[in-house]
């Protein structure tokens, strides 16, 4: 595992422990609107991803630099031995030579003189080259170590920035969820009226027209007026970790060493199998992971889109447009994964975090009470 990224994972785990000890998740000041909170979430995730990507780039440089340092450190002892031998050779030549005049006088002819001078010059050049090579290796080693130290410091800074962005993103995500609960509370009277009417219609076996124009039987639910989960998957996971800690069992945490990525993985591992179980045997069966990934990426209740697909198309069995399982305008797609992500993104942008009476009025205006109750009932079964 890359060292700088490991540091980020360690910091992230530490922050989770602190959050648990304080009895809650990181919070940010509540923004004026869902759109502002969603923008904070998206900007924080983008900042986190950019910081993590930069950490990875720096780590690649660190690894390359470290590899070169290790290579030089392996080679330099032999080079020092060669340099030492070269110094001794040069010293012997200097001590044994009587100078250029003596060399000229001892030479029998000019050719012998030239050969001797050339030979000595080659010896001196080779030995001086060994000394120069040692000096260059020493300089490169020192420079590499200095660069490595600076790179590690920069990686630590980027890791800290990624952690801060992660905390902002998770806090914004939680505030969006809490705002959805607050919205449901504000709509309590309308929601209860819709549910009561739906209950009467369900007892009478009445049907209603969905957004896609098909007929569906009204479903009722015992759930009252707060469709958003009282405990988010993130908090649920941390509660399980706390319970494991209290029981003396080792805490299990999904982690790839990239901060928010581990939270995303935990969210997906929680919801993908639940959604797959709900969609089992339908055309949308097996796409639970795509629903869960899209729900995390666009900050939407993971149950919402699958539940709508049940009401609008019997989970993709009766689509009025290719791969349009949600009565989503006049849209069509070439495959389910693209369609799922597009629908979840549209919910996030135009309808908010989760189902509400105001969202139902917008999604299926003529029969919004029946649509609201039926979708809510399906969400409760996931």
C-alpha cells in the first residue's frame, strides 16, 4: 500500500473514532437550500478526488525517487572502492615520475615518447573519471534525498487536504439527509392525508395512472410521514463498528486507503445486495450495485429510484420507452446502467434527496397521493 495514501487512511480512521467518541458525525452549518448543500457535497467530493489523485501522482514520484536512491546506495560502495584505487594509482604515477624532461630523455625515439605520453594520459583520464563519477553519484544521492523529503512533505499536505474535503463531503451528505427529514416533518399534514386516502383506495382495490401512463394498484404503507431513514447507512455502519468494539470484537472497515472511497464502498456494500434482493427476477435484477453507486455519487436515497421503477414499469418489465423504467419524460437509453445513473442524477437535481409530497406532486401531478403512498410503500420494503 502506498505510504502517503496509508497515512490518509490512518487519519481517516482516527477521525471516525473521534466522531464516535463525540456521539455523532461531522456537521456543517445548514445551508439555505438543498441545492446549496448538494453543491457543497459535489464540490467537496471533487476536491477530495483531486487531492487523492495528486497524492497518487506524488507517490509515484516518491517511489521512483526512492528506487533511484536505493540503486545509488547499492552502487556507490563499489564506486568508492574504484575511486580509492584510482587515487592510489595517480599518487604512484606522480611519485614515480621524474617529470616530462626525464621522460623525454629516457625515450629511445619520438614514437616511444608519444606512446608513453598517450598511455599515461589514458591512465590519468580513466582514474580521474572514476573520481568524477563518485562525486556525481554523491551529489545525485544527496539531491534525491532532499527531493524525497520535499515530496513526502507535499504528499502529507495533500493527504490532509483530502481528509478535510472528505469530512466536508460527508457532513454535507448528512445535512442533506437531515434536511429531507425536516422537509417531511414540514409536510406531515399533507403526507398523512395522502396516506389515509391511499389506504382507503387500497382497501377498495383502486388503481391510478402513473407518470408513464400505465395503471397501477394503489399501495398503502404503515410508515407515517418521514420517508428518509432515521439512521443513514453511514451511521448504521458506524453503530455496528461501535457495537463490535464494545463486545471486544475487532472492528472491520472496508478501506482502500482513500478516505471517502472507503465510506463509498461501505455504502455500496450495504445497499447493493438489498436492492438486488428487491429487484430479483425482474429486468432490473442484478443492477443493485449501479443503483447504489449512483445513489452515493448523486447523494440520493438509494431506495427511491428502484421503488419508482416498480410503480412505473414493474421493475423494468413494462417500459414505455427503451430502458425507461421510471416514466421519465420521453427519455430512452441504450442500456440499464446508463439509464439508472441518468434517472438518479435527475432525481437529485430536480426532486431532492428522497421522496416527499412536493416531489410526488411534481413527478405525478394528477394522482400524486396514490403515487406517493405506493412509492413510499415500496421503499419501505427495500
